[in-house]
């Protein structure tokens, strides 16, 4: 019986990985350590750019990671973290790759990371209030409204999407850019990308990422939900969101291979993320399309040659 269950689960995963959607195919060759900052100087905002990273579900037992998983959702400034923490290295890598993610205005959201719909909803309310307080501080200091970018991994994306359920939202508060990395697309949150609080949404996924779809939506809903599994819906989570003018669904490959769930947190991916966003903005303006398939060739050899020439 167990064998049949495993086979069934394997078939479901295979079907999820092989689902086809109309996409615009793009191929990019990117120097791994490209000088993207020079290209972005003219694009830098006059107002401060606040970046908030929201981690996903806590699946690991290691204490070094548990330090930033807490039952009381809290924003923590990157500059207050020790330099050897991996989460700080992610922020430093992103900041070094683009002017739009300054390290001095980079924050992480600490939350429980529990595989719980109710926890994600409660965390969303805390996050919204924290953003509201942060904006007030920045307005007082700079006398202008900052730009807000939220970058999420896995179920951190569903935490942020639940902001749309917060009652009495301030219409002046906007999330200018929401970047979802490997977010499990679920029935009860997938339409939230259309909420007015989000101005631009970028959702990156890979058919090689089985963890993204493994969360059995409907089996662990909040007790207040009457329906355990929406009729006609897959028991597994999805990979991409319904089309919308503000949204980019992006299937990604790097050097001809799909991207694993944790690889979205790697230096390799974080380094090229700003360049992917810049290209998507340009393509979307030209083609008015929501779904993309990007095959990235990381040209590490040419990057090394250019560095050696600079030394000479």
C-alpha cells in the first residue's frame, strides 16, 4: 500500500512539473560578476529604497537558522546582524549587485516559519503594521515617501500576500515591488496578487523545484475554514499565478538546468536577480505579456577574464 502511495505522489509531482502554459521564451547571457550598478545609476530612486526579505517555512533543525525564526514577528535591520550569518550575506550580495537594494535600508522579517495558514495570516498583519511604522520614520527623516520592495522565499510569499486581508489598510501605503521566489501558489491566496497594495509582482519558479508544490493545500487550513479542499483543486500547491497586468510569472533555468528550492537563496541566483528584474520590466513594456521562460547562461569565464584585465 505504501508503495502505491509513493508511486501516486510521484505521478502527481511529474504532472505538476510538466504543466504547460503560454510563455515568451528569452535567453540571457549574464556575466556572473557583471558591473550592473553602473548601468543602473540613472534608474536609482530619489527617495530611499527599503528592502524587506521574508523567509519561508522553517524545515531545518539547525540552531543557526532558528535564531531568526521566532513566534513574535519582528523586523530586524541587516546592519545589526553578525557578518557571518547567511541571511546577512544574502543582503550583501544583493546590495553589491544593484543600487536599488542599499544595505543601510535592508531588513529581514523574523517569524515562526510554521507550516500553518493561520500563522501566515497573523504574521502578515504584524508585517503590515511594521511597514507602516517604518514608513513614518523614513518620512520624518527624509521628508519623502520611500520605495518599498519585498523579497520572499517559499511560504514567505504567502505571508506577504495575506497583507491583502488586513482590514482598514491605508490606501497611501504601497508595496512598489513584490518579488516571490519559489512561492507555493495556493487557492486561498493566489488572487491576492491583484490587490491594490501591490504595484508590481514578479514570481520566479522552476519545474525542478518539487518542494514548491509539495505543501498539501487544504489539509492544514485554519479551523475556521469550512472547506478542507476546494472542489476541483489539486491537493498540491501550484507554480504560477493567474495572468494579471501587474504580474510576471517567470520560469527559470540556469546553465540549462532547473533551479532547486534552496538554490533561489544561493549567491549565484541572488547576484543575477536585479538583472532579471530589469530585463522583465523592459520586456513587459514591449510585449505586454505576463508569462516568461528565461534560460540564463552564466558567463563566469568572461567575468574572470575581465577582472584579470582590470588588475593588469
